């Protein structure tokens, strides 16, 4: 196992949260640098740690602590996989709106630490909107909680939000209380084909205009410069049918080729969306205002680059075999108002490419946060933004 | 006083308040019973002026208490001795509307409702709708992570305020979160932790919010019940059936009485409880959801179910609900507002416990609250002219909070901890939890100059780390159960 290209000396898998805290406490006392790992589906993310002695896996902390279907919340240990949580929820016709690279492997803690998302973010919000409470093991081994078990709560600082996307640099996520959702009675999709990025954005604007409420809008490159865009609706049957009719009407008006994809085709596309996150040597995640991102995708040469495009979220994942430091640099210059994160790259590119790009203006506050949580700088040092 | 002239030099004489009845306004916020006279109040008009005031206060060693509209109910804007209150009410410009990217940039003094009013003609709105939305400011909403009736479906301020310009404790102007419509920012989610930080981490001088398209249709349903038991059961059955209404509000008999007395709404007085509910979305979905909700209400034992005849009546119904706190004046000389949260399935037993606490104390308690997310607002009625009644009301309020904690809930769902509830934080969080929050605070404000005596039960300076390690109870039990 390598963490952003660096191989640790040891891998420890504590059997429970108490043991995990004890392990971390000891590493901290011994001044041994460490990092945390869940299912290991995003080990490429971030810069190479400056030092790494031990990797602590959360995977054996994998119990359901409390499931309250009537309250639509579940509290689980962070090493549970997303698929395992979903299996528990399915018994009560509920689900977790986490789109992750590999649900069978990706853990809850890992999904939170990497701020994983996919198409359903449009309807259900980012991961941070779906967490109501958290327990962490701080770098010094102390267990601390934030938030609670109820869906509405403003007592104390929102520690759960701070842990989302922090890549375990402020400690390990060891349990979380999550907001879950009722499964829909019905679902349907409309596929719009052979669109430019501008067309895709145009379709999104019309969807907003018509006050439709899609679950997801995901566009896939068609192998060339254009996109196939899939719009999914969920809900009660009548509402879904009505939205599909409206969507087809919009497509006709815009003279876009629209069809109803078969379930098999939808499964293939979903698989493609996931594969984009795990297979290519280069993976670059873009975030920008929807209009800015559409312009970027239009103006830059996208030949030979795999694209999963979330037009209404303002996000795109670009994958390929032969990107390099100069490509990344050019894209970063072209997209000045947004983020360009290199989520995976070949080992030999690591020296030349900063995974995050220039840190934001608030970085001094972030650095201070890191220093306060991890005064010795032992927890995943150097992996995060700006060398944090 | 040298300090005053220095503040005047920054914000001008007309924006500096040092005496008289005007200063009295700033001695308290919406939490009654506590008043502290600030040394000076400044009302800056620009971000630069806010920054200069912070730097000056820092140089003078004056604590800083930020303030929005002063409608907060937990004493978050209560001054401390010798402080400067920095009020944001003069910064009320709408700076930018970006409809294609569903974003809007506003100054902190903009009144919550004015955001939606500004967007209404174009068919958009801002979702969080605290009952005080016609007077509370967006800056205050950010500080408190304000909620409101429609947060059940759409989320709270933290889900809608995505970026901000803040003035730090060093008097620096820093942008946090997403300003340009991008979905995420690099690094830690500072905006996520800033929202709801109750004025302890900085002063917000610009806010970027998400805006939403107005739904195709909204249907309002009003239902009455013999007692709060049936109404509470109806809420549980609607939520467990997977129906997601935009809002479900409950009012008990006393609350209905007060609302009817204060407004023209024609609700019956001989019922034990009422629910006011909105469902919204695409037309066919709304019809289906409304029918399913009505069936659930009926099955739970509703006496009467009706929908408003027109938009006018709908507005009136919601006005009645949102004006419920103020309406209490019709039935009681004084009242104490409580704000607690419980798991939604526990509404019925908790309301019974509250009724028992009230009757033991010989006081009346009216309940009007966000039932859909279990956010209770018991209004403890008392007569301040009778010696001891105010203290008794506060005591009942405290017991209600302990009840919420016992049922696995929280001491505040939307009003904040502020000054009022700092003492209860230790019942909800461990020392280690609170120390961890202090690590966050000290990253923003190491000298603790912002709102020094709020939220945390025991004042602690940055750099004070708790002593030797002691195992957490959950650690010993091999669970970390509270999440």
C-alpha cells in the first residue's frame, strides 16, 4: 500500500475505536508520523506525505452503533463500507446519498475525509449536508465529538463540517451520524445525445426554468468532443412521469436528440461514472461555477480525454493516460476562478505536480487549525493543501 | 474618551453611539432579562471600516461583540463590560445576483426576507426562513446558523451560505468558502465551521448564498387534533412514510389561542393541537404528496383537514404561525422562549414531560414548533410582576433542556447557545469535545477578543491545554456512541 506514492513501514488495523485511539496516542507520544486509511480507494489523493511511519486502518471499526429509521438517521463506525450501510438501510426502504468510487470498498470515514460525491449531489447535497454528528480521534489520540444525533442542532462549532474533505489531517473519523433518505417509489431517466458543453448547460438552465427537480444530471463524453447527458428523476410515479414529459418537451424545443435509456444502459453509465474515479493513471477533478466550467470545457481541447461532467453542480472529472505537469498548469491558468485537483497521477509525475494548486487566501487560518490539532505535525504531514 | 474619538475617526460621528437611549438599544438582544451597557457601539458601512474598528479595539484591549439585527434569542449579541459592539445593520446592500449560477452576494445587514423579495419577480428565492425573517439579518443568520419552518426539506443557513468575506481577530479581511459559484474550495471547510459560530470566529462583512428556483406548486394543509398526542403521531407517521413535506409546524391549544387573538386567522379554539404543513415541488408530485399526507393525518385522528382558499389565506396562516412568539403577549404578560431538539419519534412523550414540568411549577407552557425536525419551542408563560415567577420560568426552561438531552437531542436547534445556554454545554459535550472546539476557536482568534463569554461554559485561554490524558468513557466501553 502506498499513500500518495509513499510506502509506510507498518500497517495497523485496530479492532475497535478504543484501540485505535490508543495506537494513535502511542504514535504521537513516540513522534512517529502516521496516516489513516479506510477502504483504500483514494490513496492517490493529495501530495506525498513528508514522512510516514505507520498507516492506521479503520476497517475493523465497522459496527452499526444506532439506526433510527423513524428519524432517518444512522450512527455507524467509520470503517463500515458504504455498501454495508446501504444494506442495513434497505431493510427500511432507505438509502444513503453517498456516491463513492467503489461502495463495496469505500468506507464511511473515507467518503467523508475525501468529500466524495457524484451525480446525486445535485438533489441531496454534498456529503457535509448529510452528516449530523461525528466522533474523531485527534492526532494526540483524544476522542472528541461534534454535532449530535438529531437532524437539527446548532450547539457548539460544527466539527463534522471541518472533517469533510480534510483527508485525515486533523485526525481520524471513527464514527458518524448520517442523514438517510426514503427510497423513491419510482425513477426514470432521459438521455440527451450529441451535445456540446454549451448545449448541456443550456439544457440545465431550461430544467431550472421549468422548476423540475432532477436527482442527477451527468454528462459523459461520447468518445469525441461531444457529450451524452443523462437526467434522472425520482419520486412518486405521477411526479416522475410528469417530469419526464417536461424534459422530453424541453429536448424537442431545443432540438436535442432525446431518448429513454434502457436499465442496462443506465447501469453501464453508472459503472463508467465509477470507473472514472479508479482506473486512469491521471484523474483531474474540476470545480467552478457552472457557466465558467462550461466555457472551460468548450474552449480547451478535450481530444482523447475522458470526461464525466456534472454541469449543474459545476464539476467535472477528466481522465487520461498522457497528461503532464504542463497540461495541469495550462488548465489551472485557464480556470482561474475554480479548483483543479489532481486526484491521481503516475508516481513519476509527483515531483512536478502539486495535487491541489495554489492555496486559497484563508490558508493561514487553515495552517493554524492544523497546528492547533497537531502541534507536532505527525498526522498525514504534507499531504494536504499548501503543505499542511 | 480617547477611544471614542478614535472610533469616530473610522466610522464617523453619526455611526458611533456612546450614550443615551440609543445606547440602551444595544444593551440586550432578543433574550430578555440580561442587559449590559457596552462602552461604545459602532455601525460601520464598509468592510474596511469593520477591519479598522477591530484593529483599534485590539490595540485598546477592548472585547468585541458583533451584532446583526439584535433579534437573537440566546444572548449571542449581549455586550460584555467595556466592549465595543460592532453592528452590521448599515451594511445592507445587495451586491450581485448571478441567476445562471444560482448565487447571490449580499452585505450582512440585508434582511433575510429582502433576499427573497429581491428575487421574487424572477421566480427565485432564498430558502432558510426563520420566523423573524422580516427583521433578522443574513449576517446574524450566518452567525447563528438560523433555521426556520422550511428547513425540514431545504436545510439550514449552513446549507445555503456558501462563502463569506470575514474580518479576523487580527483585523484582516479574508475570504472563506466559495465566492464564484464553485462547488467546493481547497483546504478545510472554514465556511462550514464559521456558519453557526455565534460571533466567536470573526465578523462577516459579505455573504454568498445559494438561491433556489421557486417550486412549480406549493400546497398548504392545516389540520386539527384532539390532543398533541395525535398531532405528534401524525408527524411521525408522515416522516416514516417517506413523505418529505417542505414544512410541518405544530401548535398546541394555548398557541392557537394566542395566534387567533393576535391575527385574523379563523382557527378553531376547541382543539388540542394543529399542524400547518407545506408540500411543494412539481405539480403531480405535490398532488400525490398532499393526498398521502392527508391520508396520514386522517389515520392519525385529525378532526378537520383543510387547505387555504387562496394565496391571501395561505399567507395569513403562515403569518399567524411565524408571529406566534409575539402573539403570546395576548395571553400572558411575559414568556420565556425555549429552543431544544429531540428525535422526531419522541415528540409525544416529550410534550407530555413538558406538560408535567409546567403543571408541577404551576405555570402554563404553549408549544409552537418545527415538528418535522423535532425542534421544540416551548413558550413558558409567566407574570414578571409576581416575585419568583421569572426564576421559576427559567428553571422550567432548564428542565426542558435536560429532558431534550435525556431523549438524545440537543439544547438548541436554531437559536444558538449564546450567553443563555453556555452552562448546559457541559451536559451535552465532554471536556475533550469542548477543548476540541477551542482548538478551532483559537485558530481564528487566539486572544479571544470576539464575544468572549459566549457558548463555552468555562472561559479558557488559547494555549491552555487540558492536563494529562484521561480515557473517554466511550473509549473504555469500546463504543463512540454519541456521534
